[in-house]
C-alpha cells in the first residue's frame, strides 16, 4: 500500500489560494511539498478542514471552507450558507440575500468580517444582505450557534463570521485569474465576471500580503404577478402584472497584510471594500377599482386599469478595516484590536412611480387561476392610446450605518497536571450610528400655475411608450414605457414646489447605539471533559431623533435611554471515545429591535389614522439550550445530531394601538410592541463522508445530507375596540420553516470533479396582514427547492474549465395569503448557466 508521500496529488491554483477569487472549487489535487508537508485540496480536503474546525471549537459551530463555497454555483455568501444545517436563505429576484438560522429571521442574526461587525446599508434594518459579498472573496464562513462570552451577544439564531485570506494560509506565492460568462434563460442575456488573486511573502517570510479583486455584471429578468393579498373571501379586489429587468453589478476587493517578526507575535491589517448596485426597470399593468368590490375566478366585470413604471438604481457599499496584534507573552496571549466598518445605500433621484390611468374603466375584465392570476379582458387593455398620464413621483434616498470599536482580550493558561485551565477576560467599546434621509416629489397636475404641474406636452401613454412589446411570459402587459421620456417631462421643473414635506420627513432619523462590554470566561479540560463557563455584561446607551408629522406641521422628536444586560454562558463537551463527543450548552443572548421600529417618527395622516415608531422597545432577550452528539468518521466524514430550544422574551411585532390611551379615538394606530414570549425548538441532523471504502471507480464519491426539523411559537396581541379588551393569538416566528433539507453528491477522480446539490425548505410565515389577529391575512411563502450542478475539468496544471448550472428545476417563488389558492406574489426566474476558465500564472 502506498504512503501519502508516494501518491501524486494535483493542486489547483484556486485551492492554493483558499480565498476562492475564481468562484469554483479545486477540482484536482496536486502534491506540493514545503518544509516536509504535503498539502491536498479539493472537495475532500475542504470537507476535512470543516470537520477539523467544528471539532476544535469550544462552542457549537458549522463551517464552510473556501473550496466548499467555490464548489457550488453560489453567487454570494448567503447562498453558500444555505448549505449548512439549520440555515435557510431568503431570495430576491432569484438570488440569495438574507439568511435565517434555526428559525430566527435575518434581523435576529449578526455578521462579522475578520472580527468587525458588518453593518447594514438598508435604512431600517440590522440584517446584512449577504449578496454584497461574492462567494469567491471568502476564505471561510463560520456560523456560531452558541455564543461564548468573548463574542458579541447580538444574535439569537447564529453569528456568522466571514474570514478572508492571509498570505500565511499559503505554502508559497500565488497569482491566479479567471473569466466567466453566464446565460440567463428567462431574459436571454449573457453576463461577464472576472477575478484575480495575488499573494506573496516578503522579508524572509515575515511579511505576507494577499490581494484579491472580483467583478460581475449580471443582466437578467423575472416575471411576476401579484395581488398583495387583495382578497375578500374568494373575490379578488385587485392585482398586478409585473415585468422586471434588473442589471446587478458586484465589485469587491480584499487586501490583507500580516507581519510576523518572531514566533508568537503577529501584526495584521484586514480590509474589504464591496460595491453592489441594482439598476431596475419595473413595468406593470395594475387592475383595481373593480365593480362590485371584487371579482371571482372566471367571472368578468368593469375595472380600472393603470400602466405604471418604476425605474431606480441603488448602490450599496460596505467598507471594513481591522488592525490589530496578537502577542504571545509566555503562558499568556494578548490581543488588541481596533476596527471600523461602514455601509451605505444611495438611491439618486429615481422614478418611484409614473402612473398612466385608463381613460375609462374597461369592461369584461377578470382572471383565471387564483394562485397565478392570468388576466382576461379586451384587447383595448393593452393599447397605449387608451391611457393618459395621472402622476409622476420621484424619490431620493440615502442611508448610512457606521460602527467603530476597540477591544482587548487577555488569556492565560494554567497547567496543574490533570487539569488544563485557560482564563480569559476582555473589554470592548463599540459606537454605532445609523442615519436615514428621504426626499420625495410628486407631479400630478397639468396646470402650469400649480406648484406640482408636470409640464407641457402630450399626456397620452403613446408619447411615453415605444413600439416594443414587453417580453412578459405570464401573459401580456403592453408596450414598454421609456424611463427617459418620463424624466424628460419633469426635467427642469421646480422641485421645491413639488416636494412632499411629510413623505420627505417621516422616514428621516438619526440614531446612535453605544455599547460598552466586558467579560470573563474560564475553560477547563481534564480527562474526557472540556467545560467553558463565563459571563458577559453589555451596557447600551441609545439615542434617536425623528419627526412628528401632523398635516403641514413637522415637530422634532427625540428619545434616549440606557440599559444593561448580563449574559452568562456554560458550555460542556464530553469525549465518549476518540471519535465521539457529546456537547451541551446553556447561553443567553440579546438583540436590539430594528431601526425602523425604534425610529421615533409619528405620522398623523388624519384624525383617525396614525403611524407611530417606538423608541422604547425593549431588546429581545433569549435563553438557549443545546444538546448534541457528534462522531467523526475518520478524517473524512462526520455524523451529528443536535437538539436546540430557544426561549425569547420581548419578541417584537407590528400592532394596532387604536382604542387605547391617546389613540382611543383612532380607527388605526399602527405601531410596534414587545410580545410576552416566543420560542423555537428543533433537531439538526447532518452526515457527510468521502466514500473511499467503495471499490473503484466509486471510491471517488463524496456524499452529504443534513436536515433540520423545527417548530416555533410567538404570542401577539392588539386592543380590539368592539371587544373592549386585548385579544391575542399564537403564530409561528416569521421566516421559520418546519423542515429544511440539503442533499449533496460529489465525485472526484483524476482531472474531473463534479457536484450535484439540492436545497429544500418548507413554507414559512413572511409577514402578518393589516389585522394581525386574522390568520386569513397571513402571507406565507410556499415551500422551495433548488437543484444546482457544477462540473470541472483540469485541462493542465495551470488551466481549469468549469461549468455551472443553477436552478436546474426552474423553481418559482410563490407567496399566498391564508390559503394556497390566494396569490400574494408569484415570480419566476428560469435557469442560469455559467462557464469559467481559470489560470494559475505562478
């Protein structure tokens, strides 16, 4: 039998880089000896690295190495994370954006990059849209499902740590490039992407520099039909046909420097810049004002029709820089770090809504198929000559989220013989600022004497629409509206006269969140036991300013408060034998409410309607219980089972305050409240293994499966005017699927590597309706499954060709209201095919 050193392995440039700038897994392993070591990479090696990282951790974590991320047709970090047990992804236009961990939504989880909190560019959210991070820029992803005291306690489901490359991860220097072309089936568009990675060590190996850049411009399309939940029993009161043509661009760069002058010391600088833009044209045909208050399936009646256009481009940027040092002081280890990160979203003046209304109501309008409403009606519905300009609304938005922190950690090991003891303590000061600014203008008059007139010229839709019919695969909409013609109509007009003061002020806010924390923890190891115990204290100072809108009156509103959370943690591991470990954890965590909920703005739309922010919302607090067993199958496989239970206090939800306190005379007073309690419980099962025990050629197979079964409950309530008291009901936590499943079958042999992966999640609650106590108004996302394929061929030691196919099963996105046949949103995207050529130049 040959020894490892006698075998020949092939090593791709991408695997050498670990930071998969090229966006695909190492396909063929090659041996590279350095200082007597043999490095083997590929699907097999990435699985072994993930197993080793999970087994080494004191807490419960799930890990993806860079080879895993690149080894699937995953465009970004969110889609890569969806392969892990307990993690699911929420998609936008067919692309993964946000993640849910163990049934807890995106805003209840945190993301850090190289130790620095990743802020959210979106104005009202804490959740980070992970599609701004290309998968090819990432060395590894780690999801901590139980937090240790030295970690920020700002996640209830999981904390995601994104790590980028250090030159000390490599055996030598590296220069690799890639180029790709992808084809979108729905739109027929071809899109380019490229990447470059360079890494090298200098000064006799003491200084390491790694730089990576990547870029992608993706043109695609989606077709949508939605009602927004406009159902009255089986009557449909309105619906829309929507055609989307987005262009998304991603550019990212990472530059990391490490200086290790002597053993036990390290100085480092980690930087990341990511820029994501979404340029979207949404053309739609809207049916509303239906005679009789609605129409049933198959019937027809008179209805109003409108052609509407939205055209906007927003750009999100995330910047992060971390500088620090780790110093080995004999039996002690000192870490000092400072970091700053910021995220912003900039939407220059956009066409928020250009509306053209039918000159008269159309007769004979109806629909078929409640799940995917297909419009029936006369041909005149699609003739631009029958529509005239009704209003043009423009909007500009800008938001920024900035976080800075400084921290130190000091640990010391004590060895008393039978017991190894590591005592660790530290402190951290974090300063976070969140700002939002909106401006809105409306033109809805033809009179030049009015302040909001839309200028001279024809108001017929035909003057704004071209001759090209929209390529809409779910029916017919009509000719495409030209955004340039709409902008030209209002160009040069007085913006000040058309500005909407209330709409331009109510979403403006400034918030600051200052968190000072300290912790102490102790790790003990003796015989087969490892125990970590400690406590973290976080003091939060919060300030917020906004506006109260009452007609034309705008009054500043300001709030401030502070509070302290004590967060103990106890985690234990028992090694039943050399390969089997049993883990248990009791931890506490805290998450602050969303910024949109905390914003102190109040809008008094009328004497009976109000919208109220709630800066006094208490943070969500959770107690987590975890118990599991894990068995390592050699160095190339693992099987595990984990049970978890999370109790949540102060669950936050939307409610109606009408009939209570100062809102006693109101019909609707929409605000936010803390619920009494919520809980999530479940079971995670996972297995992955390299099937070397099979006879050739089947010994090249790699298989994996994981499943999560969960259940959640939350109590919500509102005051009921008729009953004269609070009424409540139980719901599932938004975003929580009862079942999630991942299946993977891979194969590596010689120059060939391939992988087929299936991701599935059952239906989940998206949001509540206007009456939160009525389950018939709940918006439910239907179950989803997606099948992806990757295939690679190592042409030479320097060249690799890869083919990827995403969404092979052509999965749709479907949201229903209450019952399956009541559409809220239906969207289809089609398949995407991609081919990539990668070259190693060093």
